[in-house]
C-alpha cells in the first residue's frame, strides 16, 4: 500500500509551517523535488565520517569514498537497466545534453545534416542543438504539435530521412505533462540510422524507464528531480558511441597518461568525468534511488495517475480556469491560467496560503508561445502529495478568481 502519511514524515521540510503557521503545500516537484531524511543523512555522513577525494588516495577514507561513489553508479545503472560503465555522472541533465551535443555532435555533424527536435523541449534540450547546428551547418527540424498538446507522430515518415543524423526528444513534458510515444520515435530514427537522445528528466523520477527495452542511444536525467541533491545528473550512452566520442572536458581523473604535448584517456565512464566530482551528491543520488525503489516505481506511477486525475476533476470546478495538455497518458503536471490573471499574480496569491507552484514559461518558451499565452502557472505532484493538497490548491484558486473578479468589477 502507498502510505503517503508515512512518506510525508520522511521529508523534514514538509513539517514546516509557513506564512504565519500555514501548512506547506509543495506543488513544484517538476522544478525540483524535496529530499528525504535518508538522503540528507547519507550526505552528512560522507562529510562527517569519510570525506576524501575519490579514485586517488590509497588510505582508508579515500577507499571508502570511492566505494560509496561507485556504488551509487551501480545503483543508478540497475535503476534504468544499464551497464555500470555506461553511466556518466554530470552536474545535471543540461550538462549531459551539452556533453553529447558538443562531443558526439562536433565529431559527426556536417553541413546539411538534420537534427530532429520537438517544440515542447525544455530549453536545455533545445539550445545545445541550436549551438552545434550553428557551428557545424546542420539544420534543425521539428515534429509539429497538435491539440491538445501532443506530437503529430503521423508526420514522422516525412520528417525523418537519410539526412536525419540525430533526434533528441523529451520523454514527458514538464509543462503539459504529455508522455510522448518514445518507442515509435526511436524506431523511426533507427530505421534511417539516426541516433536518438531521450530527455528523461520528468520520466525517470516518476515511472519505470528501461534503456534496454527502449533501445535509445543516449538518455539523460537530473538527480534533484528524484529526491536526490542538486548538482548531480546522469548520462546513459551506448558503449560503442561513448568509446568513439572525444572527451568533453580535460583535467584530472579522465586521463590514462599525460605527456607535455599529448595525453591518452581513461576508459568510459571516467573519460567524461574530469576533475573532482560532486561526491556527496552522487552518494545522495544512490540513496535516493534506494528510496524510490523501496516505494516501487509502479506504485509511484499509480499514485500520480490517481492524484492527477483527481486534480483535473477538482480544478474544473474553479471558474475561468483553463488547463493545458492531454487528459490521458500524462504525467503529474498541470499547467493552467485563471481568467485574465497573470500566472505570477496567481502564484503570489497561492503563496499566501502556503502553496508553492511554478509560474512563467517553465523554460519552454516556444511551447508556451504555441499555447498562445504569456505564461502559465504549474502544479506538479510527487510521492508526498495528497488529495488534501489538491483541495487546498482548488480552494486557494477560488480566492484568486474572487480577487480578480472583484478587481475587474471595480
């Protein structure tokens, strides 16, 4: 059974009272999740008990730190059904995408090659490809969107051809909640020999992702969206691709031998991990994986489906609300607007009731532009959210509607 009350007790921050004693209702996990005590304690233990650099010292503290760091890599690999050596630690999903765009892209793109993206990409999965296209002469193409915010997959045969060198697509939209048909896109891409990267920042934390079943070439995600600390993310890549890619950064740890005028590099994954890594955050990520695994990814997904469906139903009762995205097969994300109220004003009023939602373009300006609005407010759910949280949001949104109705009447 999914014991939400017990789960809430695992997160110290959720015990806080805010704004004059109001209960904290955190509905911004798509931006960053809260951290359970087990993760906080693991990071604290590292600094208190065995703080040392990894892969360097032969003394006991260095050995303990290295063992804990590499154990986390094994846990992450198992979590997405990958081989351990195919997991590269980065600062976040953004750095992982930049790594692939810069390393694989510079080595492989030529003028006239095509890179296929979508209009719903997070800026982190758009700007790196813009930059590499400008540098190499490659051309960007996009799978079009159709109502109610899904990809027009029927256009794939016309969009993917021998010119298509790379495809990069979000698994689940951080603004619309849309869960894209990744398997179909991967199949079309591979039929023409194109490589494909999946931005799984909003999927790996919320439902089971198996890179072997997907057969994706690259996959990225951030730790801070899955109960882990900030400053740690992951890149999965197929062995033959990672082996052939030049290093992204140079420095300590990623070298095999250094001469004054040339160097040779270590095998994967360490070839792409220059310098001292974020050791404590990597350890925290491993413990976060343990925590999510103990809850069960199937249970997490079912909880979010139930909560999202409940929210869609309850929020429909709020006057003048407009919600965006599909009604089925979606993640735990609801973006909305209330009448003529700006999303920032909506968020400010909700905050007075202790409710945290995102407001703005969610780092998806092209997508919000496609919606035809200047901004959206966004509520996003995770393991520690309840129907009571949704009820609190709905009640506070009715206050928003009343405030702006009164202002309009004046």
